[in-house]
C-alpha cells in the first residue's frame, strides 16, 4: 500500500512539473538554509567543550577602579594563579598564559609567528590538547623546551623529525620536546608554539596589577564556581585594604567565567580570540526558522492551488470506496516524497554552497561537517516534520471534501481564501522584517566606516616592531621619511583604533583616575592628524625630558589628555594646560586632544592619557600619499631588510585593522542580506502559487470580462490589486516589529544611527514592486488568454 502511495505521488509530480519544481525548490532552499545555519550554530555552541575538564575550568577576569569608571578586562597579573591555589582548597591547579607575536628562526629563515604562547606545564593538564609526540608532563618542564603543533612542524621541518630540533626565538634557543595536534577551530586557545611561562621576566615576581596574562583555574568540582567567586570577592576586600591601600570607590577584584561560556557570553577585551555572541546565535535560529516557515507556507499554498485541478481524481477515488484515512495518507505521502527529494537536493546544494558559507561565516568548515551524525539526524527529523506539517492542511482539505459537492459543483476551496491570504501576509511580514533589519545593519556599518573617528586612518601603513628593533626606530624613521610619497612617519605602543594599555594617574591634590594610556613619539599626533584643542604638540625638548639615565634621576614626563580625561578631572581643556599629574613619575600636561574613538563603537570614549616614551614602541606608522602606495611599500621593504635583518618584513593598513573590529557585525550583515534575498524569493514563490490559484478559479470571469470589452490593463488591475494590498498590510505589521528589534540591536553601540522612517517605506515599496512583478506574470498570462477558449473549457 505504501509503495502504491509513493508511486501515485511520483506520477502526480511528473504530471505537474511546474508546481513540483517550485515546491521542491522552495523546500530545498529552506532546508539548506537551516542545514548551513545549523552547522554554524553547532560549532559555536561546542566551543571549548572538547576539553575533558571543561565543566570545572574557569577563566579569571579582573575588575578594577583606581578613580573614575570601573574597568573589566580578561587579563590579570601574575599573582592570581599561585595565590588562589595557596589560599583556596577548591583550586586544584592553575595555568598562566601569555600570547604575543614572536620572530622564530630556523635554518637561516625568519618567520613572524602570531600564535606564540607562553604557558606553564599544567597547560596540558587543564586543557585536552593532545600531544602526538612527546610527554605532556615533561614537555615544558625546563626553560629550554618548546612544543609545536603538527602544522608548524610541517612548515618548519617538512619530512624531518622535529623532536630534538632547535628553534631560535628572539635571542633564545628552544629544543622541540613535543608535537601537539593542531588546535580545533572551536577552541578559544589557538596556538602554534608553546614555550615555558618561566622564561618571561614577569614570571620571576608575583604581582596583582600588571594585567597582561590570561589565567585559568582548574577546580575540584563544577559546583565550586559560584561559592569560590564569592570567597574571592571577600578575600580581595582584605587585599585592597591591607596591600593595595585603596580608598573610597577604588578597588581590585576578580571574577570567574566558566570556560564553556567565554566564547558566547563574554565581551571583555584582551581575549585570545574574537568572541562570538549568544545574541547572534538566537538571531540565526530565528532566521532559520523564519526561512523554513516561509518554505512550508509555500508548500501549503502551492498544494492548494494544485488541488484545484484534482477534483476528478478525488471523486473517482471516493466513488471506488476510498476512505478519508486513505486519502489523507495519499496526500501526506506526496508531501513526504517532495520533502525527501528536497532534503537530498539540499545536501547536494550544501556541498556547492559550503565555500561561500565559509566566506560568510569566517569559519573554514570541511565537507565532513555535512555528514556529522547529529546534523544528519536533525536533517532527517526536519524533513519528516516539514513533510507532515506542510502537507497536513491540504491533505485534510482534500480528504474531507464531500463527494456530493464534487459531483454537483466541482472542486473548489473558496472557503479557505482567508487562510491562504493570511499565509501570504505572514510570508511578507517575515520578508519585510528581514529587509528592514538588513538595511539598518548595513547603515550602521556604513556609519562606522564613514564617521569621523577623530584621526585619519586612511593611507597609513603599520609596521610591527619588536624589542630588537626599538633602538633603531628613530634612525629607521629618518630614512623612511626620505622615500618619495611618504608624508610622515611616527611610532607608538599600539594602534589608535584599539588602545589596550590600562593605567592610573594622580593629581597633586590626591585625585586618582583610571585611564587608557598610549605611549608614543613626538611625530604621532601629526601623522595620525589628531586635533589639539588646547596647548601644543610634543617637540624635541619634551623628548629630552624623558631622561632614563642616572637611574631616572632627571626623568620627567610630558603628558597629553583627551577631552574626556580633562573633564573627568574637573578641568576644561584650557585649565588642564600646565597642570601637574603623575604616573609613577610626575609630568605636566602640555596639550588636550579632541576625543577620538580609541576603541570600537560599542564602547563610549573614556579618559585617555598620551605620553612620550620611545622605549615602548610596538608599531611604526607611515602615512603615504595615496598615489604612491605601490612604489612606497617595496622601498620600505628594501630598507627594512637592510636595517632589521633579524625580523621579516610585515605590514598592514590601519583602516583594515579598524574594519576588523567589526567583523562580527559584517558577518551578521552578510547573513541578513543573503537570507533576506532568499526570504523575498520564497515569498514571491508563494505569491505566485496563490495568484495561479486565483487565476484558475476566475478563468470564466476573466473570459466574460474580456468578451464584454475589458482591456489587458483592466484584467491586470483586477487580479493584482487584491494581492498588492496584502503586501501593504504586511508592511504595516512588520515595520513596528523590525523597528523594535533593530532598536534593541543598536543599543549595543555607544555611537549609532537613528532609524529613519523612510527605511520602512523603502522596504515596503521594494516588496511591493517585486510582488507586483510576480503577480503580473500570472495576471498578464490570464489577460492575454483567448476568452473563447476559456469559456469553452469552463
């Protein structure tokens, strides 16, 4: 019997090829959208769960206030791990980690490595990174050992045995003692090298406040997390009072983040990898469901439209004794067959679309991800559910129709008109909602790219340097300045788009303020084209005051503040000039610069301290004439090889790093743009179905109107107006929903656009035009039909 059901279903599909094609296409697009989004969501939710101790591992984060606003960061000092292990019995072990860029040399070749880690031997106890060669307990037991990944071993040694080989990192030699499997993509800890933490100078002392390291604790039980967090808060109150001597609202404390929640639930700066967002996961789930709902609604509408021509079949079946249950099974069987075909095609389409999806998501999924047992089980379950839900309504209508009605007046579903129109409205509500949301996201990204951030980020080449290069920076700047096309050259500790240095300053009257700080040289203000609102720029005299000789006996800072820092200290920019403040050493304020965005637009501009310090240089900035970029880069490369042979030449553009701050938002925009296009396409397929059904139901009416003199325009208007009203209604319903969700999303930005009224009009108009074209195709076909043939067939 089941075989017979599917045989008849197959014949029905072949007979109605157009409807079958549209049905299968719509469901395939809906299922493949869910499939791709499901792969991404599964990956994001699985972050760090491969670790055996994931449920009882926590990351320690720092919460501090030394005046001004409270700051929270993911980095800590060196004392936290060892002190907490000594103080709290719940702590089984700890690992302090530090990630930085290092130059590694082997066989006279230099490589700049971005994922160079320092960690204690407990690293392999706390995390489940597998060593394919070497002993995890002893791999970092001495200061001359280093662990590399399989990918790194292939890069450096190819077919040679890496164990026992020597790599030079800076001035120190390390012997390869272990080979680790490459870190999985769903790990926040991504490394290529791991060297012993003890080789760092900072490891020789324990300090509460030098926040440069990420600390993890391994607890006895996962139930210890909350009680331990409270004990730490109470313990740090005593440290604040007795050791740090804080006063008033000043404090230093630490919080615990479960390892498995860091990626999606933490937004603290200084993490190893850019974090995801649980909000975006929810958004993607909603988008996937909405796309699938549109595809299911399409199936219902197309099935009903197609059923208008099946009156004879149903009548004959009933005459021959077919029961309601048998008819219901027949039509559900057809639905399951269509869904099964769509599911198979969706897997094939996923293979084709995977490279595009990898580009969209920023994750390099392998084809094997499509055959993950969980994904395949979800796919099969999804296909069955869609088959039953999408086929249930038309199957019930078809199986419950009365035989007498069929024999008397033929087969029609006029009573279901309101349901079908409601489904069309629902589809366009989803489509218009996605369109409006996409426009708002794209506008916010455009605002971020075009807004004046307070400095000129265009045409600036960034050259990372290390401690070996620092003594040569001034001489290198001079020779680079002589290259035709170079407008100015400067050096600073960090890029101005993401200042991470945290510090504190004090005024002469004892007021303290927590600030971000940016050490720089005397040419940085000019090169970045920062605006000075009071005072004057640094000069050579200011440089001479930064005298580190004679044990800092004559050392004296020259400072600049931004407007926010001056305001926080109670001064106008003019009042701040000449005031003395101290940062371990005293100095006078020479200028106040106009506030600029030294972090992403998610964060408001806070207090910033700018000071001269050539020894803290981390990057060289070269402003280039836009017409000379192609010739300047090779010229800089030649000078670099001559003057910095210990470091490979690497460069990047400042505006590219600025754009990278908003990579998550860019991916979200890409997802919304893609799925908005799919949603409107699927909604138009549904509209095509209902229009086809309406034209079929009104064939006689259209024929009579044409005989009585109706023009093609009259017929087009007659058929189109009812459906275009549905889009207008959908726009009215979708607009407030889209405004609310877009407004909530924008609240995550300290600097954001206003949502303009014309966005809703434009989205509705665009949908109306697309829907009008879709309806007109069927309406024009009906208007051009021969009325004599229509009346004869009716």
